[in-house]
C-alpha cells in the first residue's frame, strides 16, 4: 500500500423505517436491516473523473441520515450525481462534502442500489490508492430518536438490537516469555452484550513476538506491545510482552574459609563462589547467627565481642547455602601511656646526714606503667633511693624523677648545710627550740613578779 495522507470519510446511514415495514432481529454482525457502503479511489495519479459510488446494500425501511465525507488532499471532488432512488441534498466544502438523504414515501424508504456517485480528480503526486471509510454518522428514525450505527467489515450497518462496543481490555497487561514460549491473550469487550465483539491483533515488533488470534509467541530477546483493536469502534487494549534471555540457575555455593578466628574489633573477609560460573543471578544474602558477637556485611566479617557465631551465605537464586564458623577472641588491653609527672616539692634544705622523702605523682591515674627512676646529679652531696633523699655533704644537687613510660620528668633542688646551721630545713628545728626557751624565760619572769607583788616588795 502506498502512503496515505489521511483519508477520512464520514458518512452514514439512517433510520429504521417509520412505516409498518418488516424489521426482524439480525442474525449476525453483517446481516443487518440496513447496510451502506462506499467505494475506493484506486486509479493512477493524474486521473480525472474517477467515480466512487455510495450505495444502500440492504434496506428494510430507511427514513433519513446525514453523511459527512472528508477525503484525501490528493483528491478533488468535482461533482456529486444523485441516482434518484432517494432524495439527496449535498454541499461541497473545502476538502469535505456533506450529504443529506431523506425518504419521501414507502417506495423509496426501502430502496437499494446506488444512492449517488462522487467524481474525483487525482493529483499527479498521489502515490497510492485512497480508500474512503465511514465515520461520524448522524441517524434518526421517524420519531427523531437518534440511532447508533456500527462499522462492520467496512460497511455501515444498523438494525434492531445492534449494541455498539464501548471499550476493550485484555486479561494480561504484561507478560514475560522465554524464546519459543507462547501465551494466549483474551480480550474482554464492553459491554458484554455488544453486537460485534470481533477484534484484530497486531504486534509492534513481530521480530520479537508474533500474535495470531490472541496467541502470542516469543521469537527473540526484546520487547513488543501486542494490541487488540475492536472491529466495531476501533477501541484498543495492549499487553507489553518481554522476551527474556534464558536463565541459568544456581546449583551451589562455597566459601573460601570454613572457619576463622579474629579479635574483637577486627575484621576479615569471606569470598563466596557461586556455581555454575555462568549462573544468571549470583547475588548472595549474608547473615550471622549471633550479631552481638559477629556482624557481616557483603562478606566482610567483624568481631564484636568474645564468643563464636556462624556466618551463612545464601544464594538469592535457589537458596543454596555455605557456612563459616567464626571465633572471636578478647582484644588485648591497650596500654595507657604516661603524659606527665610531678613531685610534692620543688626544693628542700637538709642538714648533713638528714633524709627526706620525695613523692612522685604520675599522670594519668590509669597509666599502665607508673614506674619512676630516681637520680641525683651530684651523689657526693645528695643521694636518692626510691624517692628517699639523703644529705651526704654540704652543697647542692638536683634530684630528678623520670617515668619509665614516656620519659616524663620532674626535679627538686636540694641544699645541704652543716649540722646546727641556722639555715635550711634543719634550722627550722633550732628555731622551735629557741622559741621554747624564750617562752620559758617569760613564764619564769611572770612568776617572779607575782611573788614580789605578794611580798609587798613591788
């Protein structure tokens, strides 16, 4: 068929007889009480006076109708010639022709034959035959009640009991098939008592899926839309058909380890191998029998706390499983380093031969190793042992406390005086002695004054 620019022919037929004419129940979709048809322009480009007949093929009682005809832009309507079997009125417009048919008496209300002939010229640029089809029919009976004709097999038909199609659906809106597989689609035409329930079938890509009488067969990988279109009314419903690549199912799964030992807070990895190598879906779901001990994420196993659990790999396709027993050991204590050290005093004065104990405080309180090393920079003057400072000879020295962990240090200056010296820490003891003597003298003087006063000598 050559390309059509868009032929629309709106036309139609009319009414049941308003007389007492014989009107019987139709036997099928084609055998109607009234039938109209129109021809097709199929001459060569450039032809003139191409005749197209509008005919009444069957008529048990025809009163009147209005038919509008739109024709292809390659056609030019030159004239309309009535055939006198029924009154004809027409009006030729720009690309359209409105035709009015009316029966005047019983004789012509049942007439059959050619109603009129349309004469067209064909443009030299036309490339194909141009069919003319019926559409948008206005029809009334004698009581001016509108009737509803059907388009059946390219003809306009009407009769008692004719019920037009209002819609169609398919029992499936989508389907997935393997190559060579078939399914049957069932159309459901509405209303259920529609006169003509016939449908035509088509596929948007018959290289992927074909359809015949609703039977869809998968041909190759891809997708296609299967369309069912009602003969009456052109209502359509569709089903998307996907032809999938063949599926290779999983037959098994293994892990690279059946057991592992890790420390709490550390991780290790499991690798799952799915069989066969060409399996279509190699996805794995990972689980732990005790997530408070072991957690797993995409095969990465992490120890949470001391204990044991089983990590299981399960294939999405087929539910095949493999397991690994995981033992989690307690994590070793993490040493706390020393950050500082201090002494209870920064300077001391001692008499020769005297001792004093220095106290070292290590920070932080929870440091793992609080050991301290003591040293004197002048052992001939001062010695130190576990913080006990001994004055050896007159002079000065520095005592240093150094932490075993981290090498933090604190110092104390020590001055050694000869015994009885007024200065130094031991001098503090002599000061107390002198103070005591002074207090005793004062008390003695007070007692003496009281005695003299009582004797009257004062």
